[in-house]
C-alpha cells in the first residue's frame, strides 16, 4: 500500500521525511522509481525482501541514486533492533554465509597485503565474518544494532558490541582492517560511516566495502523489481558512485571487484523469488532434495577495497 499507514505493521509511513543527496548534499532530484510498499510487518527482518521500497531518486547535481522520503534514523534503529535474525541460524543459510564471509576476509587480506592485526566488522550480525577472520589469524571485533545477533555472536566466542557504529565506538587509528559488508546501503549517512572508518583505521590500513550494483546485468534484467530495491536500503551504488563515495570520505580506492556470492538453492528460492513462484520453487526443491545445493555466482553485487593513506 502507498498510504500513510500500514495496518498491523511496526512501521508508520506517516513519519517519512525527505533527505538531501547522501553524496553531494544536493536538494534537487528526479524520481527514478516510484515507491511501492507491500507487507511491512517483517520488512526489516534478516533476508526479508517483502516490504517494497521507498521512492528512489536520482540526484540532479551529481547523479547519485538514493531513497527519499525515508524513516528517521531512530525509527530504523528500533526496527533493526527488533528484527527477526533467525534466518541466519538455518543450517543451510549458516553454511552459505560462512563461505561468503571467509571469501570477503581473504579478498581484503589479499588486496591490502595485510596478513595480521586487528579487524573490525561493521554490522557483524551473528559473527560469521568474525569467526572467519579469527580462523585466518586476525584479532576480530564487531558491532551490530541487533541485540539478539550480538548475544549469539558473543556466545560463539566472538568479540562484538551491541549498538550503532559512531566515531566514538572505537579508538582512533585502532584497526588494521575494516569490513563493511552490505551495510553502507542501509544507513542514512554513508559518507559519515566511511569517515568514521577512516578515523578508526591506522595509516596504511584498508577497508572492504560490499554492496548491491544497480548497474549489474541482473539489475538491468529485473528493472524496478531488482531485489536490492527494498525498504531496508537508503542508497544505491554503481561501481563509479561507490568509488566516489569512498574517495569523498578521504579514503583511496585501490581495487574494485566483481563480488561472488554463494547461496543454497533453498535460500535463493526463499529470498530471491516472490509468491506464488517462491512457494512453488521451495516445494519442488524439497521434493527433489536439492534445497541444500550451493551455487556461487555474481548476484549483482560489487566490492571495493580502499586504504587510509600513510601519514605524511
């Protein structure tokens, strides 16, 4: 629905507010895709693709693509803290996430040349990347707005903080590596987030940012039904605009990667399709016993590695 209220939902659409371009601060934009709100009851749950999306705009001053009007930062914080994170505990999903997180850490280490030291994972969730980093010899720490996810991560031997990532979250020049995996598109101030990353990285340290690519083949094929267009996302990136956002934060982009992602067929059916096709696909996979089969593919994502320049 597109009205001001969503019956039975935790989300009040009457609280939406306009924001300027998150990259250049400009106030002039054109509508790229009209808003489309669907079932909002579970819209902020992990892996949810059911909530529709805000109005998506293109900045007339710099070309950046972003959502506006949107919910306030405080409203979004409450929604994430109450979100159902249980899909991450499904055995098949857990295995796929672990494979993906290890791949991210390996790529960050390879392209930065940093093989040891402290790593920070922003939006650490259940700690999959933290455990992968520990297994690769890094001292890993995370932060996440979901209390349940952080409690689970800590219960599995990870060092994780519950809360929102800010400049005061950690000491300056503290980390050798930082990972920002599908987080930058969820925040109202991605430029501020990356400036905080720069603050917390030591000189010569590196960050890996992963996000959806709205210029990908998958995005072009699916158009305004591209699954990245959902209410959890505020900003949308092409390889060029991701590099611009990183550079605007004072970091130096050094490597752009086409992101590979591993999913089970069950996960793809459950989270990549919409009903009635979702129900049909899940039933077919269950009958054939193929739900746990894993597929690795470039699912319309991009990664970028950037460094904090050495102090002069």
